[in-house]
């Protein structure tokens, strides 16, 4: 058997150096690629951490009002940016170290370690007077809104604009009529004082005449002027006139200084572009308000700060009673304009007012003309009281009246309180209370609705167990944060061992931003 031969291998110094250089080049290229991958991982971990923070939204806020917001006080009393940063750190560590908290170990090509994070800027639900909250609501709901709802909203807006115009015309003509009547009565009194008799008769008596100039038969006695009663009615408590049981009005009230709109608020500083303005957005937000808040027509007893929430959103008073009273006055004005327009258009009804005015004025032309306008305005007011009483009883009232749907006669205007007391109609055709409320919202202070809604949301959620310190201005709807990372070397270890050089980790900075949005 032939013996084994042993050969000695050798490598030149040049080739050794060349090999080390090639290996170093390859490792450097691999390390460069790995560092880029680690940077991508760091950015992804940053995003995942922010998403995880916003995954801790306030559940009751979402379940009750379909609004996302992270309570930055975490159940406490103070706004805690630092705690948000700590929560972000924790979530990022679990994403960089999947085996964290377990007995498992392992290696990775992308060893990264966070060296701390900070919250740069925040966006709160109360920012921009609640527009952040409003914008989120509209963004969440606009995909679910159908064309029918949009068409209905636009039609309601058209009706409300017409009725608002009628209301303003009515108020103007009522003022002019009162002024003209006062001037005419003053002139008549001065004329009677200056003369012992009035022209037209030898004995100084006035012959009453029709508006067309024909003589009226002399009445046995002068008819009562219903305007005297209407003046007294206007000084009565409005709720007593339009409610069957005024004592049933809710006594709930808010403490203004404790509301978000009445105290110093936390302010966010994250830039935000509003995307949901315009008429359609107004309609979507209004629909949201009507579906999440109650009105005076809701009979179900709820554990809420106010019972008449929609009335509060419209009027902004501290108590249910004040809000209902203010809403009733708005409804009354809305109906007065529409009823006055109809009375002017109905020749027979207008003529009956003229005849009564002539009889009351004793035929004095200047007084009777002004008195006719005042009687028509009072008639519209009386009919409007009936309308509002029917609406609050659960009935319906048409937006535009006809002879058949006009309830109050001129003869009954002088006994209006008795007519109101006997009117508890709960049926009818036309629009119900909430439909008229929708119209009032369309002509109300739209910019005030978001903060008023947030006032109610905070007060209502504070009544829940464990939420006594809840504040809507602590609810984060968006955030921008940053983090510092250390990217440990992997492939760079080989050339460092050959070349006896020290290893240094790569430091990297990432930032991320998130705002609650639903498409």
C-alpha cells in the first residue's frame, strides 16, 4: 500500500490581504443593504406603535357617539403627553423584540433598538372650536349617506330659507303696523280733542264705513278689540300657553363653568386640513346630531345631563326649561311668518279683518287701515300658538296653510287662551316637531353645534362608572411622534474582526403621524 503524501499549502501575503479586502467589501455591501432594511423596519415599527396607541381609543365614546379618541389622561385628571410616549415605546419594543416577555430567544438580521420616543404635536377633538370632531363624524358617515337623504336635506333647506324670509317679512310688517296704529290713534285723539265733532255727520258722530266706502250699519255696541287680549297673552309664560302640562318640563341643568365651552381647554398644535365643509357636510352632521341626541318629544328616560339635548344644541342655554322656551319662541316666529303670508293671500280672511278693524275704529280711515294690519299679525300669532301646541302634543302642522288647515277664526281670536286650553290635537297632516326642529337647525348657528355637542358628550360620559374625570379636550384625534433608533451591526463584525477595528452602531431617526379617518 502506497504511503500517503502530505502537501503543505501556502498563501502569499498579497493574496491574504486581497481576500480580506474582498470579504470586507462583500460584508460592507451586505451591511449597507441590511442597514437600509433595518431603517425600513424602524419606520414600520414606528407606524405600528402609533397605530397601537390609537387602538386604545375610548370605548364608551365610540359605542355611544361613534367617535374615535384616545383619552390622553388615561382615566386620570391631567393631560399626559409623557405617558403617551411611554405607551408608544412599549408597543415599539414588542415589535422590535417579538420574543419579549417570553422564554424564547433568537437572532435577527435586523437588530434595532429604540432609544426613546416623544410626542411632537397632537390634534384634539375640541380643536378649531370642535371642527376636528365634526370633520371626523362627517368623514365616518359620508360613505353611508344615500342620495335620498341629500335630496331631503336640500329640500328642507329650501323650505327653511323660504320660511325664514316669511318670518323676517312678518316681523318687519308687524313693527310697521304697530307703529302706524300708534300714530293713527294719536292723530285721531288729537283731532277729537281739537274739534267737538267729526266731519261726516251733523251731530259729531262717526259713520262707520266699509273699506270700499259703503256705509256699515251702526252696531248696538262697539266690538271688543282682540289686540288688547293678545298683548296680555304675549306677556304670559309661553310654555303655559303651548303645553298641556307645563309642570312636566324637565328641571335638568348644566353648570356652565364646568363645560368644555366654558373653561380653559387643552390645545392641540398638529396642522390639519379641513376636508368636509359645505352644505352636504352640514346635512350629514345635522343627521348625526338628530340620531345621537334626544329632544323634548322623546319619552324614554335616559341618564343624560339634559333631557332636551337637541334644543340645547340649537339654543345653547344652561337648562332644559330655558332651551325649550327658546326653541318654542323660534318655532313661533317661524310659523307666524308662514301664517301671515297665507292670511295676506286669502282675500276673504283679509276682508273679515278689515271689517272688524273698521268697526273697532269707528270708521276712522287712518286707524282702520293700521288696525287691519295689526289684526292680521295678531291672527297669525294666535294661529302659530295653536300650531306649536299641536307640535308639542305630538301632532303635525303643514308648512304652508290652506283655508281647510287654518284652525283659528277671527271670532275666536278674542278668546285665544280658552281655544289653546281646549286644543290637544295629536294628529294632522304635514311636518312633526322634529321636522320643524330640522328647519330651525338649518337657519341656526352652525358653528356653535360641534362644541355644544362635545359639551353634552362630556357631561353624559362623566355619568358612567369610572369616567368621572373624562374630558373631551383630553381626547386625541391625531398625533405626530418621533423616535431615535440604534441599528446594531451584523455583517460588519467580520471585517472588524480581521482588521481589528471597533464596531459602532448606526443611529437613525424616524417620525410618524396618524389622524383618525374612515373612508
